[in-house]
């Protein structure tokens, strides 16, 4: 359906900015999501809960209890564990994965084969780009799942995890301030924040790091993108962790479990696990990583050069070609995820940013190249 609307030049500029920072494919996608979010806010207000989604307001008593039962040893510099300060809610405590009793779901189906060339519009959504909030969400879902053997209702998971993540975000912002962490190094990035509209912030977090249904009734979000989560009963979705999700939830995290003053978001074990999981089970992310690493190795070390190199992965679309802004946001999302995985390092030279392939990144690309050579040899011998 085509609907034409009038807007001011300022609104048009705002839409252009939204496309650039939000990673939307086009105006239609941005407007459709905005309308969807707005109707949730209005429905929440009509129900007497203020301007918020009913999903985010679900079971606030449980979250207050979780906050009161916050891990007392979670402070980093001593004072963070003192009374009245933000702490890590118990919802994020480490979970005994042996207690899952066969509750793991199968990996989500995939439209792509391992090693297949995948156009950049099919890469993981650019805003699904931070691994610490993903870790927190998976850990929280694991804890909730212990009492929900048949799967956790999406409404329950989205509400409780978003509210607990707001508390965790407050805690992490204190660490950021103490350690002077800014920009990409910040631990609190992507967590709900009262510095913006908190209701929209919670909704955005739950959509990206827990999950939300699209207009076709399919679950979307970072956890299912990485095949850490699957779901059953599309009409009343219930979330279940996959074996990979349970394994990731059970790994010790330097922020959630053994707070230090290093500012590390993931442990070496967590990064190694995700890298192996992506290589084996997530063809879309595997291809994106290999494409970016290959471009960097070929000399495209700054954002503009990297965008030019990745332009070969933009599909032709005659009716409305993909914009340069869309390419930039997809590149930025992939770089952010790869940085958290330790595959790429950012170097700042004044105002300029350069990307450098790390030792782990070189190993990833070398292994992928060896596999491609072996596959070619097998095909020729066949």
C-alpha cells in the first residue's frame, strides 16, 4: 500500500538522520517502525500505565524484588557496593546450565548456506551491534527460563529484562564515569537510560536485545540473529535458548560476575565461543566478518575506504537504490560487533578513525581462506 504524506523540511532532515543512524533500509521501514512503537506507547497510556508499552510495564514487582536482591559483591571500586547505589540485579547472576533439563531449542532455520555470498542488505541489522547487552539479555533469559520449562512468554521476557537492564545500565554508567570510558569503549552503550525518554529506551532495548515480532509474525532481534534464541507458538511467542544460548549464558563475564577495573566487556572464553559459533552456525555474520576483514587486509582502513570496498556487496535495486548512508550504517554495525569480538581494533589519529585487523582477526580470515581452498579442491576432485 502506498500512502503519501506532507512533511516539513525539518522532518525530512530528521528522517534522513534517522536512516543514517538507525540502519533502516528506507523511509518506509523507519516510518513503519515509528508507527508501531507509537501505537504501543498509546495503548499503554490508554490502559492507565502512562506513555509506555504494556510489554515494558509487565510485572514490575518482580523487577523491584530483583533489584533489592542485587548481587552485593558486584561493585568495582568498593563504593559501588554501598547501600543506596545501583548494583547488578540478581536476574543477571551466573546460571547453572545443568539445571536446564533438556529445555534447549533447535537452532533457527537459515536462508543461507555456509560460505555463501550474502548482500549487505541481508547482514545483521546495524543497531544489533553491542555484545554486552546481548550477554546480559541471554543471561537474564536463562535465569527466567529455569521456572518456565515450556519457554518464556515474549511479553514477560521483554518486560522484565528491559527493566532489569535499566538498573544494570545505571550501574554501568558509574563504571564508565570512574574509568573514563567514552564512545566505543563505554560499557553502558545501548542499555536503557533515563537521560532519554526512558519508556522508548526500554522499548528499543527489548526490541533489539530480547526480541519483537515483525509484521509477518516472525521474531526479530539480536539473540535470534545469532541463533542464541528460538521460539515456539508464533501467535503467543515463547522464547527458548538454544544449546549455544545456554552455553553462552553459563560462561563467566568480567562485568556481571567478577567485576574488575579493566573495562573488558567479554572474557576471552566468551569471545572465543561466539567466534566459533558464528563460524559454524551463523552464515550471515560469518560472511560479513570475512568481507570486512578482507577489505581491511587489502588496505581499506578508514570508514570511507571501507565503504567503497564493501560497495560490491550492495545489490542492485532499480526502483529505489540503497543509499550510501545505509551502507555506512551496516558497515558501522559490523565493525562494532567485530570490535567487541576482538577481531578488529580501532585506532584514533586526531579526529580520524582507522581500523586494524587484530591477531584473532587474521586467524579468522586465514582459517576461512583455508576452508575455501579445501572446498574448491574437493569440488575439483569430485
